[in-house]
C-alpha cells in the first residue's frame, strides 16, 4: 500500500507544489497592476516553472530516500545494543541479560511485555549462526520458512523475492519502452537495473558485507541496505524521467525547433525577394550583408536539420 502511495505522490505532488510556489513567488515579485507578470505558457513563464519543478523533484527525491531510512523498524542488533558487523558471544549474552532485566514484565509491568518478547526473539536469532545469516540477508520474514535448516536452504528460499523484484522491474521497463513511455535514459535504466541485480546478488552470497556499503550505511543490516537501494533505484529513475526531458531536451525536440526556425528563415527570404528592386547605388550597404547572413544561416540550419 505504501508503494502505491509513493507512486501517487510522484504523480501529483511535484506539479501541485510547483504551481503553488510559482503562484506565491509571482504574487510577491510582481505587483497586481504592474503588467510585468509573465503570462501562462509564455517562454519566460515556462522557464520559471521548469526551474521550480526541477528543484521540487530533487527535494522530493531526497525526502523519499531519507524517509525509507527513517521508517525502517529497529533491527535485532539495535534492540540488543550490538554492533551490526562485530560482537562477541559474551557481549551478546551480557546485553541480552541487561535488556531482559530492563524490560521484564515483573519489573516494568505489562507495558514492557511486548518489548521483552522482541528482545528474546532477537537473542534467539543472533545466537544461531544460521538464523543470523538468514536474518541479515533477507530480514525477519525469512525466519518463517518451515523447511529451512541450513544456509543453503534459506538462500534458495530467499532468492525467490530477488527474482520477483528484478524480473518484475525488467518487465515494467520493457513495457515502458514498447509503449513509448519514459524514453529519456531508457538504456541507462536497463544498465543500472542489471548492475543493481549483480550488486544485490553479491550482497546475498558474500560471507561478509561489502565494505563500501558498510561505510555508507554503518548501522544497517544487509537486508535493510537492499531495501534502501531498491527505494533509491525506483525514486531516482522516477525523478530522472520527470526532470530529464527538461534538463536535456530530446533530439526530436531540437530538430523540431530547428525546422521551425528554418521555415521562418525561408519565409523571410521569400519576402525579401519580393521587395521592390532598387538600383545597386540606392540600396543600403548593409542590405547585401544581411542577405549574405541569411544565406549562411539557412545553409547551417539545413545541415543541422538533416543531421
């Protein structure tokens, strides 16, 4: 449900917030009766709108990435105040004993019962190397696997969600390309998708965490890092599909603009040829220069249009 709400936010919020900001800015910058306020759909109005829109999209992208990190539930390591990547069995026993005493229902009452159960569950996960491996790579949902006994069992079971995500993402990208949607940077989407798939597979199969990700997200377990990377991948490409055509106009748009300008120059040339002919001595000396410049510009634009 949250993913659908996120997609709805990307579809509605950037344009809505941009319109609100632009209206407020225009009301402050341009007095009501000044007549200097840019009219809608004029080049100046669109230029202002595009700049505000790009800023709003980038800020919303940063918000979505920070929000997925902030909304991640407390993991077993944080619950027992342990380092994610290094702790000793003695430290695990000591911290579990402290947390059990702190949240025991006999000491704090029934309000601590739920936390006490979570502390015991976290200890049971981390004390067993097999369940700890499964938890680190796939999260707590993987521990419900009934027939999983070894690392291989948990990995084979957990890879089903891996295949589902990347096959589904690949199908969506192919359909977007076939339907002509999101054409900007479409090849880079596939390249990054394959790169993400290779990175995630390495994160799952490696016996130790990847050093760079450990440095970037030191307090996150592998499955949490993967969830954040998924959100970064989805949100970033949604943002790029929205602001990319603004920042980097497509070749089709450029050629269309060039052809429009070419048609106008041709029209001006025809109009100038229909002017009454005067003698060479009566013409303005700059007339020949203007005609020459028209010819040069016409020739250059014909080359660009044909490119």
